C-alpha cells in the first residue's frame, strides 16, 4: 500500500464486541453437552457421506477431464495460433497455498465434528456475544498464524467459515444484513473482523481505499481462498494495481478497453445499438416479473455481453451456460475449507463452468481473438498459452460482467414493481406504486438505475492488502497482532447506505443530489471525479446500457422518448461525416496495404469469391472458390461489406466497381449479403465470370452510401415517382476541380410538378443546383447551399437535376423531393379545403392531437398499472392457495394420526386385560 495515500480519518475505535456473561457461557456449555448425543447419532450418516461424497466428486472430476480433453481436441478455429495450449492441463494444475486447517486430514476431522459445529453456529446467531467470541478467536488464529509464519489448525476457524454460511442461509442471501449483524455483534464500530481480514463499510474509508492502491494477495479476499482450483490466479480482478503502466494489471485493462469496452472501438456502438432488437426477438415472456427473476435476467445479460464483445447472439442453450456465472457466483467466492468439506464437488462445478465457457469460444471460432490479444502484450506479461488469457478474461467477463448487470437488472425490475430486491430489505418508496415507479424511471432512467444500484449494490466488496504501517497511517487503531499484514475489504454495499453520506439511506430517491458519490462501480462512477479511481469498473457504461435496454424493451417497446437513445439515431451530422471519412480512409488504407492472406488473418476481407445475385430479393451469395470460407472475425451478421471484382479493385466512389451491402448470414459455405444495388460490379473488363472480393466496409450503418443515385449511368431515377415522398438521400459531392456535376434524371408526366429541398454540408459549402427540361430549358437554378424548389413540368421528356460544386472541398448533399401528378403539390381535395382553413382551425386540430396523445399515454399507463396489479393479485392468490394446501395436508395428517390413535386406544380399551 502506497505510503501517504490516505488522509487521516475520524473513525470509531477498534471494537471486539461485548464479552459473554455467565448465563450465556452456561447456556453454551449446556447446549454443547446436550448436542453430544446428536453428534453420536449423526455419526453413521457422516461416515456414509465421507464414503460417498469423494466417489461422486471423483466421478465429476473424471468427466470434467474428459470434457476438457474433448474441447482441446476440437481445434475448430484454424486461425488459433500454435500457442493456444491445453485446457485439460490448465484445469489440472495443483492447488497452491493450502493451509493446515484445509489439509485433507483436518477436513475429515471437521466433517466428523460437523453437527457440533452447526449447533454452535446456531447458538452464535441467537447469542451475538458468542458470535463476537467466535470471530475474536478466529481473528486471533488468523493473525497469530500469519505472524509466526505457520497457519495453525483451529476449531474456531472452522466454526467461523461455517458460521458465515449459516448466517447467509438464515438471512436469505442478503449480505448487507449479514454484514450489519456481524458489525453489530462485534460492537457496532466502523470495521469488524470477517474471517480472513477486516471489513469496513464506512463511506469515507471505503472511498479512500477505492482511490488508493488496491493491492491484492493470492485469491480474492483471502490467502486461503481456493486458488487456482476455482480462480485463474492472474485474472485482472486479483492482480494488484500497484505498478506502472507495464504491469500485468495495466496491460490487461488496456487490452480489454482496446478490444471490447471502448465506445470508440470498431464495433461497440453498433453492437450496443443492435441489442434492443435482438432482445425483443428472443425474450419469450417479457414482463417486469420475469426480469425480476435473476435466472431470466442473467440469461438476457449473458446474451447482451457476449454479443457486444464477440458479435454472436447466443442460443438459449449457450446463454444458459454463460448465465451460470451469475447463478454460481457464490461458489466462486467460497473459501477452500468449505469447498473441501464438499470434497471439491463444487470446485469441479466451477471448473466445469470455465471449461464450458472456453468451449463456447472454441465453438464460435473465437480463439484467435485471444491469440491476437495475447500477442499485443509485452513479453514480460504475455501469457505462455493463449488459453490462459482466454480463461482469465472470460472469468472476468463472467464474474464481473455477467454477475453485476444481472443483479442490477433484477433489482431495477423489482423496484419498478415497488418491491424489495433480493439483495436489500427495508427500502422505502415513499408510498409509490409500480405505476409511479415507472413514471419515475422514465423521467431519468440512468439516475433510476444508479439509485437502484446504490441501495442494492450488485457487487458487494473489493479488497486490499493491509500492512501494519498502512493500518497505522489510516489511523484505524486496528490490531494486527503479530501479523505483518492482513486483508482489508471495502464493503461497497454498506458504504452506499452509510447515513453519514446518504441521509435517509433506504429511501429510494433518484434525485438525491450526491447520487454519483455512491461507490457502486468501485469508485464515484459517472461523477466529475472518475479519474481519481484507478480501478473504477471498466464496464460501468456497458452495464447501464444493458440494464436500460432490458427496461426499455418492457417499458417502451416501440421506442421511448424518455430514453436517452442508446446509440444515436442515424442522421447525418457533421461529426458523423468526419467519422465516415476517417473510416473510409482506414478501409482504403487496409485494402491497399494488406495482402489477401493478411486480410483473411485480420478477419477483414477475402479475395477470390464467386457470386450469385438474386436480383429480386437483392441478395448476393458469395462462396469461396477454394473450398470452405475461412473464418473472418470482423465480418459477421449486420456488418457492412464492400463487394468489388478482383481485377477492378476497390473504389468506394465508383458503383460500377464497388457496391456495398449488409451481411445477412455467414457460414463456412457462404456469405449472404443484402444490397440495394441492382447489379454486381462489372470490373475492369466488363462481362461475366468474375472473381470477387469482400472487404469490411465503413462501419457507420446510418451512413450508407447510396451511390447509385449519383451514378447516372446506372440509370435509376430519383427512387420514387408519382405522389410518393422520397426519403432523404445523401451523396458526396466532390470538389469543384475533382469532378463534374452530379446529375439525376427523371421523366415526370406532362402537368406534373416536382417539389423538393436540398442542403449541402461540409467544411465549406457551395453548390449550384439546376433543373433542366428535356429540351434543355433551365427551369430552376440556385447557388445557395440550401434551398427548396417547386416546379411545374410542361414536357414529358427526361429532366435533369444537377448539383455542381463551387468550392474546393467535398461536401455531403442531402435532398428530398416529391413528384406530384396533380401538378400543385397538394391533394385536390386539400386544395379546396386550403381556401377555407384558418389558423384557428389548425390550432384546434393541434390541441386535439395533444389531447389525444395525453389520453393515449394515460391509457398506456393505466394498462401498465392494471398489469402490475394483476400480477400482485395473482401472487397473493397463489400464495394463499399454497398455504391452504399445506394447511389441508397438515389437517389430514393430524386427522389420520388421531384416527390411528383412537383405533389403538379403543382396541386396548376393549381388550381383556386379565384372564381370570
Ligand atoms: C451493474 C453492473 C456492474 C457493477 C456494479 C460493477 C462493479 C464493479 C466493481 C465494484 C469492481 C471492483 C471489484 C473488485 O476489484 O473486487 C468491478 C471490477 C470490474 N468490472 Fe465491473 N461492474 C459491473 C458491470 C461490469 C461489466 C458489464 C463489465 C464488463 C463486461 C465489468 C468489468 C469489470 C472488470 C474487468 C473489472 C476489474 C477491474 C480491475 O480490477 O481493474 N463490470 N466492477
């Protein structure tokens, strides 16, 4: 821990909790004596368990090994480097840092004493001073053991581990309640002892720790955590951030940012933009109740996260594998001692999850992503095998990336229903019902999600190593005994409800002024102070986007004004134009500088394709002349590709050489591209039987090139005729000296009229627009950068609309128009009406429309309310029915036993007791 990193804090002194009084000591002794027969009675069952469990565990280990070998053997991805390594070897690495209490003989002893330990744990829950005593003894064991360099065996140490599990079970998984109980039992100070280190939930201290160096030891929170059986030891979450930019932690973070999480990354914005549509398609039972179920939420979140990172929308089966990361999260943080009591059965389950995740990567041929990532590391930090990096990064994606947003989404859904979340009890909604909670959400979705995550933090803690000197510096008055160091955990979920920071902490209030001070994402995320937190969660934006998307599908399925759009709706702005230009340059540079083999290796292009064009459907099927299509990592469904002939080359400005389209599907046999072009590029020689190439196109979908409009040779008229309104068209108008005018042809009928408008956009704007009749008569001329026209056509010959640049920079021209058969731009009935329409009329109509809109919104809100009420009633009815059933069963049981007793009693009554 860096010296001088902390400002002095005023904290309450170290607490050890009240000691037990005589009565309590007597009660503990008495219960233990009475529990002795129980211990003896349970012995046969324990022996059975000790015999059977290792067998079950052995079988699960064997099947895991076979599966890992099968995954290794698949090698489906030809682009995976030779350095991939072996999953089987990775999963069979030996355990490290096993202390005496968790060695097998000790574990067997603990298993035999289990009933006594459990009785003591229940006692500790009922008698808090006894709890404090066990915690004190466990602390002594831990600190003195580290101090003298040997980890001893201790009954209290076992007790403590199991005690925590018992507490969690007792308090319904709500960790905050467990921490509150622990803190209270140990005297209610600002920190308490928690098994393997100190925990604190004071906002001021957790904030300081979040800003400082979070020096991680082996494993997550504990030196005896199950490493590496469950954790990949080098995963970013467990690495210290105490080093410079060249540290493994820094490079891991950089690589995650560059490849996946940067909003400026090649795919991020586009993929996030696709999420809503994909979720809508695959969510079978969308409702708030459904989302409030963590299993459902985790399946949806897994799909979203995997799609944003890898561009594949998982099938139901695949998503249920990934969602185990959220469901099995408690197993991942279970200490080794507890895992060993279950004879490593759950360790195999954790390993199985890691293996299945890597199998998914292999199935989707994504191994090369990790090979490429690994090659960007400096030699000191490069993993020997790519599979190690894959395992480590997928662990983080699962553990942090799926677990966190799943809990957040489920809690948001619960709060939208005005119910308590799984993670937090006692939240007050100020009398709000689901109806008003939804209205509150719509007011500010991000604040709603942040407030939900403050009160019901999806991630509970982070840890740091605490040395004696740092403890002194922090002014904690912490007792480290003989130990040089221990762990200190910042308990985020307790600090987020610290009343000293957040008055009325359990009141749900997204408008609270200091909401960004919550430490939910390992620091004050979304505040002006983000930079002060070196380990701030890099997935914070994505988590908000995902939760928002899921809520939006439920609350505003057909678009929602209230929502800040996840990705800006396509419209050509100056910035997009610049982005498009930059992308176009990048595409051209890649195409011209990279060889065909390099393009395939990069996953951005392929040369030597045959093509079949289905003109009616606008579909091009591309297949490779040399067999199966090689895997192209960057070209997947939804991406824009450029199709050109091999001999003609790529020229994005010339539609006769290069056309564009969107990838509809890709398989090993062919790629199907949907295009709006009427024909394939003709190449230099013209004619048929060309070989084609496909290259990844500029990435801004909104900015589709429509060059066939600008290509008079292709001969398409302005796209629509006769009373149809044309959507806005865009094309690039080259600099004055770079090319001739861009012209469009049309043949409107006699007496028709053409109405339209145009606008030029560029660093310097200047355009001359002319409309010329078939006989060469100029009907319209305008040199302004924007304008409107409305011209009556008198000849049935082709007319020409030309745009000529008058400046030396290229500009984007957008225009739309309307051809009207009646020749006046209005409907004839309208014309009659127009004469009588006054402003008063239009105001009335406007008012009426506004009223209708308000009523429609009202009805929608009422419907949502009715749905929620119906759900609540159904739940109440179901629970009443269940209770009635149990009551009836109990009655039946009592009646049967009563009847049996009566028969027995009557029989004995009539029996002849004495034979004289
Ligand atoms: C509501 C959702 C989320 C919450 C509350 C959250 C919170 C956190 C917290 C508190 C940490 C620090 C934990 C520790 O160091 O022990 C963390 C780390 C991390 N999170 Fe998130 N997270 C969320 C979603 C995500 C997502 C969607 C991703 C990306 C897929 C992600 C990626 C990471 C990574 C890579 C780290 C490790 C950073 C480091 O150690 O430097 N998180 N997150």
